[in-house]
C-alpha cells in the first residue's frame, strides 16, 4: 500500500536519480531519459497541482521518442520544466524542496546550454 511516507521516499529516490543523471550533463542523462521521464509521468498522474509539469513531461517524452527532436524544441521544453519545477518546490514537502529547486536550476541550465 502506498502511504504518504512511502510515496515521499519514492519521490525522493526518483529525485536523486534524476539529479544524479542531470548533474553529469545532458549526454549522461540521455541514456536514461525515456525511462526517467516515463516514471515521472506515472508518478504525477492524478496530481492536479502538478498537471502542467506532467503535461510538459509528456510533450518532452513524445518529442524524444519521435526521433525528430532538435535543440530548440528540447531547450524550450527543458526551460519550461525548469520554471515549473522551481515553482512547485515552494509547495513541496520540506524534505523535497531543496532537491526540487536544484532540479529546476539544472533543467534551466541544460536548456541554456542547448540554446548555445
């Protein structure tokens, strides 16, 4: 049974995995991107306050799976996710706030790198 405690632990574990991959740069993250994004989409399903993040993740996932992703499209999506994630940190549980802020910053930085 998923209790709030187990969901929080799962969320923090997923945050740690995502941050670890992105800290190594986009080439490092590319190998696990699809699986990681799909995991986040599933985790956020039914969470109305985070629906914008889930929708943007779905968009990013579809672009990556299409094989037609270009730097501009990826940068736009990552930038949007960075902003939304940073905003979501304000209402997150205390144990996740710092990690969400960092994730938002890392996503925004990645978007900037793609923009050149």
